[in-house]
C-alpha cells in the first residue's frame, strides 16, 4: 500500500466590500444590518436544504436551493459562491452524486468562511 496524503483545504473567501458598502449607503446602517443578517441566515438555511435534498436524492430540489443560495449570496457580495454553485448545478444535471457531494462540501467550507468574513466586515464598521 502507498502512503496517505493529508490535504489542507484552504480557499480564501473575500467579500465584495464595495457591494456591502453600497448596501449601507443605500439603506442606512440599521436597515443594511437587518438585510445582511437576514441574507446570512437565508444562505445558511439554503445550504441545509441543499444537504437534505442531496441526502434524499432530490436533485431538482438541490438545484433549486443551490440557485437560490447563489442569488442571495450575490446580493451581499459573496460572489465567491457562484462558481461552486455552477459546478453543483452541472453535477446535479448529470446525476453525479459523488460530484454533488464534493461540491456541497466545498460550499459548506465557503459558506462558513463567508459568514465569518461578513460578520467581521460588519463588526469593523462599528470599531
């Protein structure tokens, strides 16, 4: 047998600060905070729904939730989620469960990092 290599998965997540600043400028700080918090909660919920859809093999629902997740993420400057969502949609269209699971794992990592980045950006506005 060969040796086992451990992979370090570290994908930098950058929030589009301009997009977020535009939200704050257009809506005001209080409303923008509410919009961003709601969007972050929606992204987390959509990711959970993607997980459930994949677990049950409902690829139609998986595609629907992945598209919605991407749309909400784009609204707050998390465009980094769009490429993996596109990969998810391709994998689901081909009914490739392994690729769907791998892409879902990538999305989970990116969403966690993205939520942290958005929270950090929000905090920095008040420091």
